[in-house]
C-alpha cells in the first residue's frame, strides 16, 4: 500500500474544503485532541492553525490494518 500526501500540513479552512466538515466542527475536534496540529511558534492567538496530515494518514493506515486483521480472524473462525 502506498499513501501519497501532497502536503504535510493544511489550514483548518483547507481541511474543511477537503473533508466537507465545517470549520467549527474541525476546531472542536482539535480541542478534543482528535486532530494533531503543528505547534505554534509564537504566543499570538491569531497565528494560523495547521492540521498534521501525515498523522491522519498514519492513523488511517493503522485503522485499515486493524480492520484487515479482524476480518482475517473472523474468516478463520468461520472455517
């Protein structure tokens, strides 16, 4: 399996465009720790938030492997 990521980070607005989620939903997920963001360099609250796309791709790959393993286990149990 090969996963290609066009950029390691995207803004909340770009992630909203790609995912179809609202900015508000994405920010809530960030606050809950479901999306990892790039640490801010300065202490200004106005700096741009960048979502880590590499982490999301790794998480998706791990989930796919878990599901694949569960399907293999259940298929073997049915035999």
